[in-house]
């Protein structure tokens, strides 16, 4: 599986996106802190965090007995540069704007 595939797989799940949002709001959270925000078991939270780690979206650091989780935005930026940015070129943006105007969504 490629790095892009791992990132897309990780981002495909709403729970994992929620975990990334939590880390964006406040980095360095422990599993207990993250788990308390979810309606699932500790084991379920650990499985989601493992997928995020494998995709490189979350980096961990041990501090004593605790493991702190940090957001790594680099893989998302690489996805943006490779897959999203090319579709936001001026011509595509102009067509999107025209579509919205024609549909009366401006």
C-alpha cells in the first residue's frame, strides 16, 4: 500500500477525522484524553490511532508511562499538493464559479 493510500484510508473514517480535529485543537493528548471524547472503547480508540500512526498523520512520544499523540500535517499537505491543488487551477475555479452563478448559488 502506498503512502497516499494509507492517508486516504485514514481520512476516510469520520472517527479518525474527529481524532485529527481534536489533535489540531490541542496537540499532545494522551490516549485517555482522546478516548474520553469518543463513544467507543479504549481498544477501539487505539485501533483508530494505529491507522493514523501508520499513515504518518499522528506521531507519538512517550513521557514516562504515558504516550502523547501529536498531529503531523505533512501527509495531508502532500495529498493536497498532489491531488487537490491541481484541480483548483484557475480554469477549474472559473468553471466552478460559472456553475454556481448559473445555479443561482452566489
